[in-house]
């Protein structure tokens, strides 16, 4: 038949990851019923902390090969109060980003209608905060290099080696310039810390300078990461596309999420722009131990991530519909507690599904 089929691996993971993934699948099914012409084939994998507690491992042995057979991966969150965070992160989410060379992590932030931004500067949509933060996603400070010696002794040593490669920086910054080029303002800000970090981040500056020559229509500037925090709060309207290292963008994107209303609405796409491997879509937030199992989690971050996944799969109409339904529900004041609302996870999800049905 002429129905386009997309194979989606679903990994709900832990905590509220399970709740918001259920919400995302529900709205994806609603939009698929409405738009027609394509079919999402979901395969769910119950990998996470429960499996770790049973077997000592977050995943079965051949898990990365299993995932390779899918077009995309939808992920909830990982983390458990009883498991050290570096174990859970390095057994589940970080290996996927590296193994599948998902070298760009795309994190948009917008202040939508219906959301009261927490600062005097960021005003509602049409206003001053509409960013795409791009995070280098495979190397830098999270390359995984380092070690510990003389463990437990007074002179114990730990190293955490940041690794920057010319190839890694260049492929990432090309994506950043291309992203800026497609936006109306054609504005890119490259964040580094090349005053203090004089090798890796000076290389970033040099590569940015070189790559920029291929994109003469993009207006770009550089800023040090500490000054960037101030600019994000005080002059949000001067920013559009932002590119930063793995660690810097991890931190700055949480700030961006807070400035746009809540971490509960922030989506992310972990992309392999070459499309050799599946890309992964997930909310920015984690397992949120303080609210898990209470139907309090904001599903918007996961729903927005699902919309981005549809766009990546080429289902533009469905992606727009999902995004617009999500925006409309916020504008109608259908909001969870993190946004000052009173609605539960399942109520927001149902409202978005109903809006889709009515479109
Ligand atoms: P977190 O993002 O889980 O929670 C931070 C705060 O934001 C909490 O107060 C939480 O209630 C709130 N929050 C987060 N998402 C929300 C949502 N959808 N709706 C309403 N409120 C929301 O970060 P935290 O507490 O630092 O980490 C908890 C666990 O999650 C840790 O094990 C951490 O390692 C893990 N984690 C996993 C990530 C991933 O899987 N990609 C990302 C970040 C953290
Ligand atoms: Mg983070």
C-alpha cells in the first residue's frame, strides 16, 4: 500500500519518564488517526532501573543492535533514587548518543501564550524568547575519558578529560550554521570559554571562524559561557540559534527551559544528521523522583519531542498538528502544577488528543 511506515523503538525508562512517554504515545496515535497516510509501529523496551536491580544491567547484551533496526527512538528518562546517577546515565542514555553518533542535541525554547514567564524580560510568544539551543552531543566534557587512582587514599586522583576533535567540532558547527540559515533572523551565537580553556575551546573558536566563511548570510557572534547566562536573562531578544559544548549547553538549556516557563515543557532531539543511525527524541528533564507516580508530570516536553520526531520522519503535517494542539491547550490554560496550573498529566494529554480530533 501507499501507507508510509516508521518503526519507533520506545524506551519509557524510569520515574516520570514512564508517565510522559505514555502521554506522547497517546497523542502520536491520535494524530496518526487524524492525518492518515502513515503508520507508526511502536516496539516498547522495558529497559531501566528495575531491570538493573534484577540483572545488574540496564539493558540486555545486544540492545544497541536491536535499536539499530528502528527508524527512531523515543526515550522517557533514566534515574532511580537507589542507583548512583553516573551508573544509570552511562548505562542507558549516554551510550545511545555516542554509539549512534547523534552528534547534535537540539533544544528549542519558546515562551508560549498561556505561560507566565518567570522574569520581566522574557515576554509571551511573538515577543522575546524564541531560541534553538544546539548541544554538541558526543564528545567534549562528556566524552567518557578519565579515571581514578589511589582510590580511598588521601592523595586520590580523579581525572575527567574533555576531548575536542576538529572533525567533531566542525560537523556540529556546520549543523549550527545551517540551522541559523533556515531561520528568519539568520542569527547564531557560539558559546565557549576560550579565555580559560585555552586548547579545546580555542580550537572551537578557530573552527567556527573557518566554517562561518561557508555561510556568509548568517550573522554570528561569540560569547563566553559565564557572560552568556547574563545575556540569556537580561537580553533574550538578542539570541536566536545558540551552539555550545556538551557540558555548557546541558547547563544553559536548563536555564533556557526555566526562562521559558518550566523544565516540564523542554523537548530535545538527539540527531545523527547523516541518517546512518536512528535519532533519539526525549524530554530534557529527568526521572523527577519528587513527583513520580502522582500524575503531576507535565507531558508537554514529551509531546513536543514527539512532534519533533514526526518532523524528522518527514511527517510535517502531523508534526504541525501535534505542535499546534499542544500550543492551543496551553493557551486555554490547561496546565500542570509546574506552570501554575491545576491539571493532571492525563488531563493535559486528553485535552491535546481532543484538540487534535477537532482539527
Ligand atoms: P529532573 O529533571 O528529574 O527534576 C528536576 C526538577 O524539575 C524536579 O523538581 C522535578 O519535579 C521538576 N520536573 C522535571 N520534569 C518535570 C515535568 N515534566 N513536569 C513537572 N516538573 C518536572 O532532574 P533531577 O532531579 O536532577 O534528576 C532526577 C533523576 O533524573 C536523576 O537520577 C538524574 O540523573 C536523572 N536525569 C536523567 C535525564 C535523562 O534521562 N535524560 C536528564 C536529567 C536527569
Ligand atoms: Mg541536563
